[in-house]
């Protein structure tokens, strides 16, 4: 649990960088990769992550601009990636400027539960990580080697001296 804004920002910036690395592996064609017919596409999930960050924070009292045309998924991976980077930077700035360490102890109604702001922003990171995991599966299904978020993808184990990587 976060006890200071500085602690949160350290983790936020690291997770934002990892998410950006996953997004940088996207291609325009890969955005169309579906979970299942009529299901979300890789592009829709990436755009959901991007647009939900400011929406989520605004829900809990932070003032920051929402993504314009948030319902319309861009057709280029570059636009989604660039927007994500901008959103992550603005989110960090909003928290740093608008909340204090004491703000993290404030309790609010969060989706029907009483939670501290520290728990709420930890929930935002978990939400991003959840969808980022979905993306890495779809990236592989789209024929692209995924970025190794918390460890190497299977193709990179050989560089670590492992011939038969664990399944």
C-alpha cells in the first residue's frame, strides 16, 4: 500500500514504461486481432487502457482532461501509443499536484466499497496490468513477439542460456 505520493509515482512511472513498451510492439494490422468473434480487439483493449486512466482518476476527484473522441479507437498503433504516453504523464502530474501524502488516507466510495485513495490508485495499476496481460496474449496471436514485461518472452530464454524454457 502506498504511504506517500513519491512511492506511488515510482511504481506508476515504472508500470507506465512497461505498458508503453507493450504498446510499442503493436502494429496497425495487429489492432484488429480479436479475443473472439464480436469480442474486443487488441486495439480496443489498448484504447480502453488509455482512455480509462483519466476517467478513473476523474471519478475520484482529480482534475485532468479526458481523452477526446475516447469512444473512437484510432486506426494507428502510433496514435494509441502516443496518447497513452501523454495520458500517463498527465496522470502522474495530476496526482503529484492535486494530492498529498495525507490524501492517500482519505476514504471514498469506490465501486460500492469504502476504500482509501491509496487503494483506489493501486486498483488503477491493477486494472492496467490486467488488460496488459490480455494484450500480450493477443499480440502473440497476431504473430508478434510480445515485450517481456516481468520476464523474457519465450524467444529470449535462449539468450539467458536456457534451451528449453519453462511452460
